[in-house]
C-alpha cells in the first residue's frame, strides 16, 4: 500500500539534493582548476626521447635554402611590337654584345616610316622653293633700287648742268620740276631700301622657321627609322642568354620581355629567411655554404624590406672568387652566422621548445622513474641545439620530444 509523504518534506529533500549537487560541482571545478596540474600520466618510456644537458660549443646560426643567381642580369624587351620572322640563337647560348638574336616584322611601322619620309621630303621641297623665291626677290629688289639710283644720278646731273649754264634760257619752272623729281626719286629709294629691309627680315625669319620645322621632322623620321632598327633584337651585353623562348610566327607586344643575358663570371645567392630572425640578420654578416664538398665564405650584401609569407629575402655574395661549377638556379643551403661560437649549456633542439615557448621542460628524476615539469629559460637555438640560460644544470636529463600530449600534466610516470 502506498505511503503518503507530506509535501513539505519532499520540497526540503529536493532543495537539499540540489544544494549538494551544486557544492560537488563547485568543489570539483575548484579542484580541477587548482590541482589538475598535480596529476600525472603514465606512459612507456620508449614513447619519449630523453637527452642530457651538456656543456658544448654553441654556434649561433640560421640555415637557409638559397638559389644561385647571376650578380648582373640585363633583361631583353621588345621595344617595338611585331611578328617574329626569324630566330637566330637558342636559349642557353653564349652571346656577344650587339649580336642579333631575332628579327620582327611590323607592317604598320613600315608604313609610318614611309609616310614620315614623304612628309619630310615635301617640306624640304617647300623650303627649297621658298629659298629660291627669296633669292629671286632679292635680285628684283636690287635691280629696282639700282634703276631708282640711276634716275637720281641722271636728274641730279641734268639739274647741275642747267644751273651752271650762264644766262640759261631754261625757265625757273623747269628747274623747279627737275628738283621735285630729284627729291621724289631720292625719297622713293629710301622707301624701297626700308621696305626691302623689312621684307628681307620677314622672309629670313620664315625661312629659318621652315628649316627648323624640317629639321624637327627629320629628327622624328630618324627616330621612326630607329624604330625599324628595333625590330632587329640584339644582345644588350656579353653573357649567357636565358629565359629566351621565341618561335617564328609569334606576335610580340611592345615592351614584352623575351629573355635576359646573365653575366656568368659572378654569382650571388638569394635566400628566404624566417621573419623570426628579422632583427638578427644584418648587412655584412658572415655566412658559409658547401659547394662540391668545399666550404665557401659568403657575406650578407642586401636585406629586402618586404616580408611575405612570414619570410624576408636576403642576397649573399661570395667573399673572393665564386666556386667553380655554379649554375644559375642551382639550390644551395648556406648558414648565416648570427653570433660567435662559445661554450654554453645546451640541449638538443626539438619540438618541445615550440610546444612550451622555451619556459618549461620535463626533467627526469635521478632514478628515471618519472619526469617533472620545471621552469627554465631557454635562449638562442640552431637546428641542432638550444642554449640553456636558467633552470637546468649540466647532467640533468630532459624529455626533448614533443609535449603535445603533456600540457595538462605536472608529472610523467614511466611504466
């Protein structure tokens, strides 16, 4: 038979149960937050790599992958557009400065040259005609002035004779007419000379301007003719022709790059460096590279300012003659020296450094049964080792494999 339970007792029981649950959750959360890292994980010892802290020479360098590029490369561009009619050399050939490489055809440009030449010839004919007319006008003006001067002399002589005849029967009115005619011709000659001077100066100015116009047109025509010369592609310098891939019939646009000439007597190495080293790589730093089993000395010659894909570019030049056998595009692996080699406490470099940021590690107990989290200060590193600055002593054994699975644990037990 069911037993009746008072409603007040049920309410009190529910409240107590709820309170206990909240208390347990609070205590559990506090314990996890404050004591969670006191927990440990048990794993087989062969799942981790353990190494000892040692004192050894530490070389501060960064390895990079570089590409051999010529110290000097001169690009070849099609100054004028056109269709390739002839290819005279192949990519990789050794060329001399001025050597023909290919020929283009541009019918439109050829028509422009012909039209320009016709215009220049027409203007030259106009100038020649103007100069001939100027010479003819000069002769006519000279003849007119001579005739006027002759009339002046004739009337002057006649007037003198009639004035000198004693008791002349010539009336005064006739002598006065001769004097007026003489004055007229003298004024006429003065006007003719003034007019001739003005006309002559104007004609000379027109001739000069016309000749200057012809000269400018001739210069323009010469430039257009040179444009025809630009249809013959030639090597800009002596060296090896690279990236040159032309086929007969291909159409090139003006300014299109068609190749380059590399100077093969000097090379540099262009490499990309992680931006982590942006503040540590400087112009003038030393570097080395292995070429055919021999070590060659390098120097950082240029640091490019742009950072792309978390990398920046540097150029390194050889100190002394470059090694034999270098080829454009060859891949080499230089190492840039960031500091002097010195004795330091070191650990092998590994993924644990990135996992912890270099501020803590798992140190193996003397008996080797476990490893405990311990704060440290790791410094410089190279691909082989990392410098220990604080928190560890020589001989300490440290887990140097990945810590991805151990972030939430304070201790690793080895079983």
